[in-house]
C-alpha cells in the first residue's frame, strides 16, 4: 500500500519535473546564441544543472525541507550571490569535523540541501526523499539526453 | 525495536500529548522536522489528524513513504480506527515513541510556548477540548506518566534499563534513527549488506554524491546536445525516430572532433577528462552501485587506466576504443597536445600495451580523412555494446 503511494507520487513528480525541465531547455535553446568558448559552455551546462535542480524542487513543491531550501537559495541567488559564497567558503575552512558518526552526519548535511538546520532524524528522512527524487531526476535526464541524441 | 516498551493501556493517553504537539507544531519545530512530524500526527489519534488536515496538510505527510501506511488514508478512516480498538494503535510503537521523542527534544521550548499557544489559536482549542473529553478516562488508567500538565512520556523501560526520562527519550530517539536508517538502506542499492551506522552513512553519502555527479554530467551532455540542436535549425524540436538511422550520431558529435576543434586554446587534457567522465557515465548506464561509481570517478581522472588494460572487462575495452576515438581528433586539431596525452598514459599505467595502442591510434590516424565517420561508427558500436 505504501509502495503504491510512493510510486504514484514520484510519477507525478517525474512528469512535472520533465515538463518544466524540457521547457527550460527549449527556452535556453532559443535564447542562447551558441558560442564556442569553453567558459560559455561551462556556464551553460551550469545553468542546465541549476534548471534541473530547480525544476525538481518546483515539482516537489515546498512540502519538503530540501526542496524549500533549494527554492529559497534560488530566490536569493541573484541578490547575494557573491556574499554567500564567500561566507560559506570561510565557514568550511574554519570548521573541523568531530570524529566518527558526527562527521559523516555533517557531510550528509552538506550534501542534502537545507540539511544544516536539521536534527538527525529529520535529516535522514529528508535524505531518503532527496535520494528518491534525485534518482528520478537522473532517470528523466538520461531519457531526455538519449532521446535528443538519437 | 522492543515492543514491550509501550504498554497498551498507557497508549491511549498519548493523544493529549499529540494535541500539545499539534498545537505547538507551528511554533516549535520550524522547517526541519515537518515531514516527520506530520507523519507522527497522522499516526496518533483521530483528532490531531483533524487538525493536521484543517491546517491544509502543510507538511505533506501523505507524500512520504516512510511510515505512511496509516496516514495514507483519509481522515474518515482514521476516525473509524479510533473506534475500532486501542490495540490496533498500540501496536504502532513507533508513533508513540516518536511522539515521546519529540516531547523530549523540544522540552524546553514547549514549556515556554505552552502558555502563549493556548491564547493564540481558538479553533485548535476547540478541538483540544473535545479530545480532552475523550481521553480523560483513558488517562486515568495510565501508570507511569507525569502529572497531566507536563509532558507525557509513555515509554516503558524493560527490566534493567534506565528509567529516568532522559534515557527513555534517548532510547526512543535512537530507535527512530535506526528505523530511518533501515528505510535508507532499502533505498540505496548495495547498502543492505553493510553493517554499522558509520558505514551505512558512508554508503549513503557516496550514493548521493554519485547521483549529483551524474546530474552534472548529464547536464553537460544535455548542454552539448541542446546547443547542437540550437545551431541546427532543421533538427529543432524533438527529432523524429528515423534520425538514428543516419550515419551522423549525436554521441559521436559530443565526444568527437568537433568539440575538440572548438576549444583549441583551452587545456585539452582537462577537457578530455571531462569528456571521458561523461562517456564513462554514458557507457556505464545510470544505475551503477555507488562502489562502481566511485571507481569510475577515480579512474576518469586517469586516462591511462582506460587506455591500457583491455583484458579486465568489457567496460575498459570500451574506453580503450574511446581513447582511440578521441586521439586522432586531437592529433588533427593540435599536434602539440598529443605527446602529452601519451605521457599521461605511460605514467599512469606501466602495464600499458603500447604497441597495440600505437597501432590502433595510427590506424585511426590514417583514416583521419574519414575520422568523423569512424568515430561516430565506433561510438555507435559502444552504444550497441552498452545496450546489450
């Protein structure tokens, strides 16, 4: 019973994600003049990555902590982009991880968006959901890539 | 997971606790625990569920698979359940323990907030009143709980276990964490056999990293495909199916000489590595275990590993072919960079079968007139092998 519910949900996520992602791709294709410098290429692939994450977060909605964190970050990205990056860099340098499980948990916190504010339980739960969504995202992107490159 | 922790008789008194939970929820927990809290509220009694629904199900508990078996149904079913029996509910030890845990976690917070909360929400107060009426008799029969105003901890210690509230709460928390861990273990492939929390966490971390890396590579690939489609107005939109029959293959396009010619100035080795990484992902398919993924990530930095050993397994021969595929294009576009790549090959792997490698590259260099065709053909070969 639970299993069914999960697949249904992820399916709807999948469809939503695929739709918005393809839409962004098409938009990018129309807008961006394809230049050949490596910087441009890198920038564009970065943008696609961001689009993938954001459309996943949009598909999930604000019900999940990690998607909320992504959405929040996206919203504020333009405003204090440089500032946040600098701050986060500093923090990372200063921090020294305690040994054992705690360091692993901290690592996980860094990986899961919005994980820094969570306690262990909710972190694990969010991680589970995040993993599920990521794998569907990868699947969809793979399918799109295969389809385009056929 | 030890069932006797919760006494059946004491369970029904968990509901008032749930009320305080539900009531305090908007204030206490902010984001992090939303989902889990919602679940727990779903699991507890009928009334807190009513509250959760009335608040627009903001936590999306139905979303979550973890414990959802009970919370999957609508509110009506929950109401029924209450009538059925308390035993049904008492079997769900998880819910009680988790509620208990929450109580203990936000202990300090609760004490502070409790007063102000009652004033703030009138509608909730109503619900609470009705529920209190329901639960009063049950409460009378509970044994070990604190005075009614305080937190309700309905976990019983086994013989020999500590009974003070802190250790009880800690035990409940640990149980909850281990339960989540189990769910995660089911989710991450190849994680079932791993024993130990640290190792499991390691595995999870690696899996997430591999997934994120995959997303990165796929976005790179999509970028290449997308920009190509943008350049080519004929192929705009979704390509028809019969496009695959043309000798012109997109993967060859991505990995082939055009890309190389486009960036003659940049550090080609680096780009090559990037491409190699992309290909290794392409070839390996998506759902490799994290172990394999890690290996790929490591080996994609060393071209040599790909170039040398043909005998190990099919994947490596694939990569060998791929090297041959890329190098002639390098040769053509910029002759300087070739010795560099060779050196890299030599340093990384002393066992490299140099003769075969050279002959292969030379052969493909001789065909450099039709190198593009060759490349695409090979890549399509790779594709076929991959699909097999």
